[in-house]
């Protein structure tokens, strides 16, 4: 909004950043933002920060244990980043015995016939 100052010239009461918001989402939606946070200092995160948890969950859901390179390519991330995102899953898979593997400490399996 513009106001007329004491000298008669017009000055803006909001920032250029808010002008961009108004231009992008429209005046009515900008007013909604003003009603919610008007007067407060608000940190607006980068898009990557908002999207990261969803992307990471999608990567975890698609992870098979053998597709690090494919996921890295699909999500445009390094293999190391995909490995880091899936580290909990990888750790769980490492401590599980392979299918059909005997457990050295399983007393039922160690009994003599």
C-alpha cells in the first residue's frame, strides 16, 4: 500500500519482498498472510527445506538395499546422500541374519540330537 507523506510524495509501507508475494499469490491471499502473521518477524524457509522431509521419505520408501545409484540418479543426489538418508534402514538390514542363516547363539539350534 502506498501512503502520502508530509511532503506529498508517495511512499510504500511494505517491502519489495512483500510486493513480490502480492504479485505471485494475489492481494487477497497476501491479506490472509497479514492477518495470520501481521507485524511479526517471520522466517520464510527455502523451498528445499519444505520439500526435504517428503523427498527423504519417498527415498526411504523406494529403497530396497540394492538401489542406491538408481535413487541417486532419480533424485539428483549423490550416492553418499542417499546412503545417509537411508542409514537407519541400512543399519537394521545389517543386523538381521540372512535368509536361512543359522544363529550361533540360538540355543534351540545348538541342541544335539
